[in-house]
């Protein structure tokens, strides 16, 4: 299985743009916090910066394309810096990744696999990895050629000539060579933008509008079980319009346990989550519920006690452990008690308690609670979806998965994230 990183490494290999390590040292003069490292472009993720032998990598940033180091705090005169990392010849990591994504999208445009899934790096057939890398190399060479096109020939009075345009000519020749290589691979392998489409004539049932399955021919004395021919499905020119909530395809295998993870960002304090499979996007017909476990980047805290003195609007809440709320945080309380549940702003805090301001002034004192105090702010949620092998056994080849938020008070539902759910089937009907 290919990844964006493995494809990018392959493109760098074709370009001669492999990463090289470097170490450089300099002394600050106390007048600036910006330092040119003389190596560019850089891999910012691998950069290690030390000041007076103390690692300060998390207290600085780097402009990858120019090789300029920016330190958060102005260093003093005489501070010694040592910087190590990886640099490249042509492209930053972000630039090469974008080139690979563009090449992959163009190479696989309007092509699907036998399940009808859009081709991505994750399900790209191994035989197509090299052609994609070759096409990405061609796109990268176009970028270099554009830069070289601005160079001009230099003629010196003493007769010395520097033909700067020669680099542009060489790049264009290499582009033509790589284009021809990519085209030949596509034609010979029947893939990509130059593939020769070979169609298998298939019958479609007039009653169901479904394909009649095709089985591989067998010898007359072959008594083995017939083997289904999995033919790539035509798109019929369909252009999919992606919904804002779509987050890619999920794939399960029939009669196998399924577990998958998706992430989404938002503020869903005071809301429950529900995951299910439906027949298709927007359908109200549930095929099967999905087992769902959601965690957030900001921890929620159990509220064990709540109190309010008579005549005061200040509510004091006690948590079961040391919380991380600070003054000014928005917090949503649920399952505490009626009249207290809702959205508040933290007024004061201590180790295991905090106060908020409400509107009611009646006395209140409750202990032994199991309420919940959540950060009411945008955060990252990680959802784990799972099915048992018995559940995957009865799934259709294509369904639609979705995760909904459910308001604890109004019970309003809203689809947060969704996508195609494919099931690779092992049991096939024999007609």
C-alpha cells in the first residue's frame, strides 16, 4: 500500500533531490532573532536547535523555502547556536507533497476500482506507483523549467559567454522524455490518463437494472467452484459533487471484525454522538448502527458536587479530580441538576473546584453527583467506529456511514461527518 510519504520519496529519487544532513553553528549579536542558515530548502520537522547547549527547538520556527530561522525570544549577545537537520536541492516537503497529490488526482481521474471506490494513495495498485511517481516528476520538472525560463544568456565584453538558457532547454528535453515514459507505461499497462479503455460487454437485468455477474471460464473437467470476475465499474460520466461533511471512504471485509478511526473538528459540548450505516446519503433508512467511541482533545471532568448559598447567583462545582479549567473558559454542564445544566463562563477556580455565575438565587447543596463539565470550545474529536464479524456478514457492497451530533436538551440531530462504506464480499451468488 502506497502512502503520500513513500510516493514523495520516490519522486525525490527520480529528481536527485534526496535529503542531506547538515550542521551549522553561529553566535548571536543581540540585535535580531532571524538567522539565515545557508541551507535551503529545509525540512522543518527534522530541525534541532540548541542555544548554549540547551534544546530550544520548540521555541523557534523556520522558513523552509528560504532557510531562515526565527527564534521566539530575542537572544542575547554572545549566545551560541547549533542547528542540525535535513535540506533538499529543489523542493520543500510541502511542495513535493502537493505535486504528488496533483499527479495522483490527475492520474486516477474518473477511475474507480471493482468496488466503485475512488482511487487514492491508500488503495492505489502497486503497479501504478511508479507511473504516478514519473508523472509527478514531470510536474516538478515543469516547476523548475518555469524558474529557469527567467534566466538570460550573458555576453561579456572580453568574449566570455554564459548560456543560461541552456538549463531551460535541458529541462524541456527531460520533460519530453519523462512524458513519453509515462505515456508508454500507461498504454502498455492500461492505466492512467493514456490508458486504452477495454470494455467487457455485460448484460443488465431489465427487472432490477443490475449487472448480470460474469464468471471466469473453466476447463470442461474442472469441478472447482466458479470464480467471479471482478471487473472495474464504469462511471458513466458521473461527476461526484462532494458534500462539506464528506470525509472519505471506509472499507470493511465481510465476516471480519471492522474498526476504523476518523477525526473531526468543532464545538460539540453538551451533545451526544450517534453513528450508523444508512442505505445512501440523506436516507432515513438505517441499515445498521455502528459501535462508536469518541474522545476529544480537551478532557471532560466529572462533577461530584454543586452548591449555592441563598441570595447568591454564584454556583460552586466540585470535580472528582484536578481539572484544567482557567478563568474565562466557557464550560458546559450536563447531568448535574435541572436549573444548573447549561453553558457558563468560569469565574474563579481552585484545584478541584470552580465557580460560575447563574441567575437563580435559591440555596442548593448536592453531593454524590455524576455530572459532566466540558470545555465549550472548538476542539479535535477522534471517533472509533467498529462492527463485529456477524454484522459485516450481512452488509451490502456499498452503504453510507455517518456520525450525528444529538443535542442533550432539544434532541436535534445534525450530521457531522459521513462517507461511503464499502464491504469487500467473500460470498457471491451463483446464477
